[in-house]
C-alpha cells in the first residue's frame, strides 16, 4: 500500500473532529454520512453484488487486530 490508509484515516478524523466542534452536526451522523458517501461512490462504478461482498469482507475483519486493506486483489 502506498499510504491510502493513513491518508483516509486523517480525512475521516478531520471530518469527525469538525462535526464534533459544530453545534449543528453530530459525530455519529458524520460517520454514517462518510460511510454512505463511500458506498454511493463505489456504486457509481461497481456492481451492488461487488460492493456487498466488499462490505461483508470488511465487517468480517472487524474483529481482527490488524484488518487487511488491499488494492482490490
């Protein structure tokens, strides 16, 4: 990996921190909005079945200490 995970994590932290600092936003709602935005973007170029499989893989790896993020392998 060439740094996608740390970069993505920084973007998410920035968005969550902004939501927490604003009285008109909620941190959990921002998290859901980020997830929805990623899924929606995936669906613009991937099939529902493919996105479903990706999400299933990610949910199954939630218990892992170091979940593996691949480049679509």
